[in-house]
C-alpha cells in the first residue's frame, strides 16, 4: 500500500537525478519486433543517444562489427541467430568483447538464465519499464564526473 508508493516515488526521483548524468552514447537495439525497438527509442528519446537497429541476431553481429556501439540491447528470442548465440559470438570477438550486452527476455528457464549471465552484463525482463532500462544503462555507462 502506502509504503510502496513512497518508495517508488523516491526511486523515481533518484533516477531523475542520475538520468541527467547519462553521457552521449550509441546503442544497438536488437529485437525482431518493430514495436519493441520503437518503445525503447521512445523511452530514451530525451537523451543524446545514437540508435542502431537490428531485427535478428545475424544483423546484430554485423552491425556490432561495423559500428562498434557503446552498448547492445539484445532480445534473446530472435530469428536466424538468436540473441544468446549472437551475444556469445560477439563476446568471442576480440574487437567486440568489451561492449556490454543487456539481455531482454520474457521467458526464462533456470539454465538459460545462467547462459545469459555468462555473456551479458545486464538483464531486463519483458515487459520492461523505462526504470528497468535506465537502471541497467546507468550501471553500464561511464558517467561524466568532472
């Protein structure tokens, strides 16, 4: 009840403070559903972010190689190459392995979660909230402290 509301608004406040610290960065969004990619861009529209988009794992790997984004948001269930395999292949590439990958997933079996943790720096469950997304990004992005 009431406590929850207080805690939530406090968290929102904290996020607002932190979110001013999001540096300019590039983000590769890999998700086969157009709507999901659009939602993520809407969530982050107020920040200085360069967005790249991939609709399957194969394209995600190609774009990662070509553009070397600062962070990758990787949906786990995708056609051609799924997000888990794509993440593994990116982490096996010496030029790309430094890029943090945040996994996006709705269903999770215990074994799969272990696998995901092996290759991904962060983890967001779908349906995702803006807060979840910002929290993960804030953890992984260097903040500009002068």
